[in-house]
C-alpha cells in the first residue's frame, strides 16, 4: 500500500507524497487490477481494452485516482512505465464530463515526443470523438493555424511553436484551458525552456490543473514553482534515479582513438538487432551514420539540424524496421516509445546523469528485456563514474576480444576517410540551402536531405 | 455520444449565463433560445432593441441572422452540419442525381424557350423548403437598402405589372437559393435583365456577410468587456473577397460596375474618375458589322484587367487592394496573370480562397479567348491559403477550415451557347451541394433564319470518341471530301471557302494542302493555288488573301472561326463553302453562308452553283443543334443516315 507522508522540507509547495516502491505494490493484495477499479468511465476502459492495456501500471494506479479527484500531480516513474496514459486518461475523463474546446494542453520537449503523445491521445480518445492537434516547430504554420481554428480538445505542443501561435495566430488563445501537462517536466523546467515556459504560463489561466510527469524529476523547488502548482500530490513509483530491472547495463573501456573501430565491432556483433546509438553532436550522428552505411549497415541519423519532415521520415523508417540502427543526439533520448529497440549504445557518455537514465530507457520498455552499452574512453572516465554514482551500482564490463576488434581497424579507417569527404559535401549543400532559404520565403526550403533516402 | 465541434453553442452559453449578456444573444437568435416565460420575453425584446440602436449606423436590422428560411443563412452562414457532411461526401464521390424538368409553358401559353435540368448530390429527395419564390422582393430576404434602387433600375424590365420580367422570374429561384447555374439562353437582348439579377444577388450576399461580421464584432467587443469569450461566432472565410465576377472585356466590366453603382444605392464612389479613364472609351464600331460584334467589342475592349471593389455603408471604393475587397472583377487573362506561375516565388493566390460566388458572364465570348485561363482560375479557387493574412481563426466558418468551401461555392455561368468546354466546367468545377441547374435553350435552328432557298449538305462521319475525333475528321476530309471538293473547284471559276474553327486543324490542313501543291507542281499537274488566313495573320496578309480570293487568283481560302470572331470580315468571291467543322456560334454559320448570297447578288456566282457543305460527327451535337434545330439533331446524330440535305 502506498505510504503517504507530507515532506517537511517542501513546505512551500506543500508536496504531498505518495510513494510506492515497486515490490510493495505487487505484494499488496488490494492492488487494483482494472481501470474500472480506478474510477475510469466505461468508454475509456473500452479504449484501453482495444489498445491491449491489460491492467493499470503502478504509475497509472497511483496517478489516475488522484488526478481524477482534480488535484495537481507530479508523477515520477521509470522509463517505459505508461506515464502518457497516466495523464491522458484523467484528462479524457474530465473532458467527457465537461466537453469544451481547447480543454487541455500537453507540452513536450521534442517534436517526436509530441507526435507520439498525440497518437496515444487519439487512440484513447477516438471512442469519445476526441480532436487533437500537434503544434510543433518545423511544420507549416498555416495548416497548424487551421487546425487550431477548428478548436481541438487537446493540443500537444513543443513550447516554442505554441508561443509563436499564441503571439501570431489571431483568434487563438488558451484562456479557457483547464489542464496543462508537462511531459518530461524536468527538461521543460530547466534552463533551456524555462523562459519560454514562463511566458507561456502568462497566457494560461491560473485556475487550471497542472500535471508534471517524468522519469527523473528536478528536486529544486524553485523550478517547480515555475509551473505554479497548487497543492500538488507527488506520485512516485520509484526512487529518484532508477533504471528498469529488465535492463542489462554494461560498459567498455578503451583508448579514444579506437572509438569508431570498437563501435563498428559492436554493431557487427549485434547485427540484426535494432539499436539506438547516442552521440553528443549533430555532426557526430551524421558522421557515425555515414561510416556505418559505408560499411553496409542500415543506419539512419536523427538530429535537430534536419528538417522536420526528414526527422519524422527517419524515425518512421526506424520504427517500421526498414532501418535497424538509429544514430541520434539527445533529441531522441526522452519519451520515445519504440518497443522493438533491443539495445542502446552510448557512443558518447552523456554529460548529464539524467540524460543517461532517459537514453537507456529507450530499451527494456514495458517489462521487456533490453541492454545498454556505454563506450568509455580515457576522457569520459570522470563523467562515467559520476553516472555510476547516481545509479548507485557498478556496471559490468562488456567482454570483448580486443584482437578481433583491431582486425577491423583498416576497413574502419577507410570508411572514416570516405565519411569525411561526404560530410564536406553535405555541409556545402547545407550552406547553399541556407543562403537560398534567406532569399526565399520562410519554410519553403526544398528538402535536400537525402540521408534517409532508400539505397539503390 | 460524440463530442460535437461547437460544444459550446450559443444555446448553452445563453443557458449558462443568466444575465443581460445572454439575453442580448437570445434576443438576436430567437429560435435558439429556450422557452422562456412571457415576462422574460418582454425583457429580451427591449434588450435587442437597445442593441440595434447601438450599431444602427453600421448595420441594417432587417433580417435575423439565424433565420433558416433565408437562403444565405441556410447555405452559408449556418448550414446543418450533418446534412452538410453527407452532401459533401456525395459531391466528393460524384454521386449526383439528375432530374429533367419538363419545359413548362409560359404564362401566355407559348412553349418554353428552354429546357431545364437539375442536379443534386446524393439520392436524397430534393429539398424544396428553401425554394425562393419570385413573387415579391420581400420573400427573397434581400437587404432592405437594396430594394428601392433595384425597383428603380429594373423598372423597364418588369412584365405583367410585376417587378420582374418572365426571364428574371425563372432565374431567381436557382440564383437566390444559392444553387449553381448554367444559363445558355443569354443574348444581347436579355443581357441587362440578367445582369440586374445577378448583381442584386452579389450585392445582397456581400451586404449580408458584411453586416453579420459587423454585428458580431459589436457583440464580441461587448463580451470582451465582460471577460467571456467562449461564444462561437463563425461568420467569415480566410480572406475578405467573397464574389468573383469574370467578364471578357474592360467595357463589359465598366457596364457591370455601372449597374452595381446604381443597384448598391451608394451615394459616392471613390476612384470613379480613374475607373472611367482606364475602363471606358466612347469608341464605336462601324454599323456594317453585326450587332453582337458591336456590343462585344465596343468601347475599351482590352481583355487584360482586374479590379477590386469594396463596399462601405455609403460608398463604393474602386481599385482596392484584393485582400481588402469584397468583390473582384477580372478577365480570365488578368486574373491568370495575378495568379502567376507555379515557379513564381512570390506567388499569392490566397485572395481566391474564400470566394463564395463566382459569376461568369458572356462566357461564349470568353471561349474565344484562352479557355485554359478559366481552368486555371477555377483550379485555384477555394484552396486553403498559404498565409493567414491576419485572419481571425476563431471566426472562420468550419467548412472553410475543413477545406470544403468549394462544395458551398455558388457558380453562375451565363452564355449565349454551350460548348463542350463550358459543359466540362459545369460537371468538373461546379460542386455546389445546393445543386446545379442548367438552362438549355430550345433551338429552332439557324437554318430557318436564312430566308433564301439554298442547299445545305451535312455529311456525317463516324468517330467513336471525342479524343479520336480530330484524326477521323482529318482522314475523312483528305480521302473523301477533298477530292470531290477539288473537282468542283477546278471546274468553276469562283472559289471555295474552307471554314476551320480550330487553329490546330487549320495548321494541319494548310500543311497538307501545301504538300499536295508541291507534289502536283513536281508532277506538272495542274495544281490550284490557295491562301490561308487565321487570327494571327497580319492585316496586310488578310487583305491580300481576300483580294486574291475575290479575283479568283486563289481558288481556295482557309478561314478560321476566331478570325471571324475578332474581325467579322465579309469574304467575297465564294461559290462553295465547306465547313471542316461547324462553328460554335450559330450566327457565324449564317454570316458565312451569306457570303454566297452576296456572290450571287454581285453576279460572281450562279444561283444554281452555290452550295454549303459541312461535315460533322456525333460529338458535334451541340453545335449542330443550334444550326439545324433541337427537333432534328437527335435523328441526325443517332440515325444511320450519313448525308442530310436541307434546302
């Protein structure tokens, strides 16, 4: 049973905590086995059944009743544990009881995540005739304005573009909004998004419900105050930084100059499995993708400098299985739910320990197994140790035959040289496009990214 | 249960707010308000009266905006959402039910001059409830301020002591119920009657739209003060222009604007002087030319223009920027140039996104211009714009946002005759879910108007599809018609005029004859000389060719329909006329046949020797009907006979 205690140190925001450690819930005979038992109305239960949600996950069990009561919620649960449904269901139910256009707004840090959330909303809400709009950057403003003009019930948005519409799209306002959700809330509340969230909140009424969800949550009260919660309940299904038990984590330690060689060796070892390789920079993702492609692996890059249509294209190819390797920056680190991912490879060690939790959370989702591998070089050691510290455990070293790796070095070197040339061409193209883009109309740039084109 | 789009209807809003704000809403939308007791009703009345006085200077209060017996409300402002969706589905999948209306006899017992067919989407029973009757102006739900100017302007057309002429009475039901219309019996004699009616409709539409917007502006600004903005008032499109009028020449535009000025009752017009200097000219044409030619090409006959018009309470502004206009008048060419090319970077066609009424007048004259422009214009109508142009998205009607506006647009086409192109426009570009009506005249046939005895021979050739028609025609001409034509030509002293409507066919035949001529020359056979003139020929070329033909130095003259349309020459020296295809304009048939009579009276040709020969296929039924008459055309096209002679 959930233990409830009021934390003294958070007296400011009066955080009420509902904490639940995983083992506890399962042993508890009173565990609620059905959505009906949580007070969810029949049509939505029906939708859950259609989506093959057999029973509520722990976070759903805890968060849904509280949210249905109309409280503000801070939800903390491991990656892949059904957080999206945990906030979607109470919102849909509230909407059902009191239908209203522009009822709820869900903010997400990345565009891909926004699309994914809206898919979930649509799947759950189709039975009650839900209309949902996705408002993200990189897409046509006009068609989004038309979508907003139709007054959808739920808007799923990235903060920048939503602000853009609030300022420039006449006739659109959020003054009637009843629910605000921040998914990956710690990311949205941190420095990058902070100012824009502040100005967004000026456009949203104070009398609203606010739900914050993430796998990692900021502990700083002032950040939470940014979201101006009213008497929130904290629902935590795990201690702060924890990875899933079904995830097998390991690391590899080697000199920096052999990094690409080791990567290629590992990719080759795991050929046929679906994996995400995380790199630090856009440039690196592109370079790594090219090297892998030159060596005959089906790799596709995903980063913030690509056009939105190529981003979606790349992601869809990976999801559909047409490409087995996604090379991405941290843009893909949070929230994306791709059930088939077998392995996460950290090509670069994340600079932020939270990012690590989210990255490896792309695999081993919803009870499945998965593994993660971090490539550690002499320069990454300090960061890596800090992550181990946060995780509170030492990871195993991945067993590897070093001589076998070195056999590949010649081929990899060749591929690297080729990649350098291709990168040069790519940059030249991009420069041209940029100058074109300045003279041409906004958003009319031609799509010249051929990174995710079919190979002939 | 499904969450409906306008979950917060005026009704609910009114029900929630029991204060004066809601009552003002109720007052203006009585059928939405819930039953209230008598005292409540009294209160409402006084409220709405106050409201009207507040913005009376801007708005006529002569109609209720949600009065569903008003076709404007029924069709545009507040259509039934469920019905709309099902109708649009039918229109999208091209399921139309056609009903042929029996030609009803006129009041005075004469048989009707036209047949009517009505098409409506789906197989739903035709809804008759909004059929507007033409009995009196009040039934048409016309803005009050338009009534007295109209009575004044239309005075001379009224018949039987009524306001309208008989023609107008038959035009009013489809036009004022916002149905599509293809009206073929237009002529220079009824042009003004028709223009009065469609101008009245266009003005009424613009004023209704504008008044609704102004009224809602006032209502919203009042609500804003009370800090409530859940009221859904959807009363506009993406952009302001609501009516597009397509006319062939500046002179026609000038005439139309004159009619508008008189009908609108505006006391002043901005930029009228500029309009006069650029659109009006008092140039007249020689009396020797036919009447319709003098009408069409009189004054400023420039076919490249476009102009925006904007109405305010008292004034009509000409030359307003398109995004600020209520009405756009343009020629196909002028509008096409404004639309621009696909490769154009600054391309902007958004001003066509919210057109609700398209009027094309003198369409038959437009077919003689570049018809491709018309297709381009219609392809660019009612698209979702690329830029918002500062529109208020919360007030755009739902069917605009859903991209369904082309299914509500009303298109009115007035023409002197129907061509296959116009028919294609009717079936492929007119999607109005309100239905579409076609008026097809009953022709007695141009042949009957000649007045002199003359042999007309029509020979049919077979072609199985319109696509292969040109090929079959060419083959028939070169193998069958031409040899015998050459025999008669070489035997006679006078010439043969070959009339070819299409320029493409013209070039083909000119090249063929040229080739034959060269071969004959090489063989030393006695060839014959021919000349050819078309709409692109220079005046001197035409003069030379006509002179040669008149003198008999060239025995054959090729002549195109467009050349005749633009110049209306009289060709002298013809003894035989061969029509490679019939002209679209039946009066051209008459005028060309009269060349022969002229030859006879000049003594150049013997009365017994002159003849008119034409070839046709069943795809020429429309053209043929106008020449031989409605009663004969079916037999000629369907029957097995090949040669038909009229004398």
